[in-house]
C-alpha cells in the first residue's frame, strides 16, 4: 500500500498496526470494497476480520476534494452511531482508501428475507438524525443502508453527500425518502408492510421540523425584544 500522508487531517484513530487487505467483498459505481484486518491476531482469516476497505479511484467526477468530503461526513455521522466508524485513511496519487468497521448486511439483503415494518421506523429515525446533523446523504437507497446484527441502522456511501443549507432540511429529507421508496419499488421486493409503513412515514415527514432551534429561538427573542422596544416608544 502507499505511504501515509503525515500530519494529514484524517488522523489515524485506530488500526495502528499495518492493515491487510483480503478479497473483494463488493463494488459500486465509485469504488471497491475489500475484506480487511487491522488486528494482527485476526490475520489468519483475512476474509473474516472486522473491517473493510473502500478504495475510490480519482477521475473527472471523483477527486481528492470529494473523497475528503465523503470521509469527513461519514466520520461525523459515525460519531452519532449513524455510520460505520472509519479507522484509517490514505491518499495516493490515483485514489484514496479508507478502512472502516464491517457491517453485517444491507437493507436489500434483509428485505429479501423479511417484510419488516419496524425497520422502516428505524430508517426514518436514522435519516432524521442525519438531517439534524445537516448532512444530506443524496444516494439513499437499499444498498447504501446497512444494519448490524442487532438491526441497528448504519448508513454507508457518503460519496454524494453534502452539507445542508439553512432552511433546506425538509427538502433534503423528502428527496432521500423518495429515492428509498423508488428503489424498494423498482427492485420488486415482496415487502408490502415495510413499504406501507415507509409511505406513511414519508407523508408525516412533510411536517418534519429540524432540531437545534437555538439560532431560530435567538432570532425570535431578538424580534420580540424589538417589538417591546417599538411598543414602548409608541406609548
Ligand atoms: N462497512 C461495510 N461493511 C460491509 N459491507 C460494506 C461496507 N461498506 C460497503 N459495503 C458493501 O459494498 C457495497 C458498495 O459500497 P459503497 O456503496 O460504499 O460503494 P459505491 O461504489 O460508492 O457504491 P454506489 O454504487 O452506491 O455508488 C455496499 O452496497 C455493501 O454491500
Ligand atoms: Mg453504494
């Protein structure tokens, strides 16, 4: 593997030993995912370790900036248990890699076996938490939503994610939800209960109010002060 960039702001937070990359586990339109070991003791069975590496090749559409953005936003989500933790990042001339915790399965694989309406609620909750962190996922589909063995939702693939501008939270939430419903429907999965619940939640999401109203409260207070001042002066 390539040399690490020293003092890079993607500091190493785990995986201090050299990591080993195993077989390819999957690939998407941006990169490939490989089984990975970080712990020396685990290395005997590389394809059964607790980590995976995502390799992203730089090209016209993916550059170092978008790679950094992907890592930073996933790290932010991971701090709130909404994404797998990233333990190592490297950049080389032709691309970047990051090592993250391996997650049990995708929503797609889960839905192949279960028409699980409770999972719709968990996904809604994860998505609203992400929106409250001002992250717009922007590629919210059934292979980018994963879960651990306890059915906790973990979101992956922040390659198209952006930060949310003031006042756009609802729009972003609804876009992500639309994409999810579209992909569930287009995959012809037999999950009527899950889909029904997802659509109910989508309807309710139109009234979604983002958390963290601090700044809004301040401006409300400021307004009311002004009104008091005004009303005094008119007396
Ligand atoms: N942390 C992980 N643990 C286990 N499997 C993973 C993990 N991250 C990704 N995968 C698997 O690899 C696949 C591709 O990963 P990812 O979506 O990040 O790549 P991508 O190239 O950006 O894909 P896309 O086609 O959605 O743009 C996932 O759908 C999933 O099956
Ligand atoms: Mg993906």
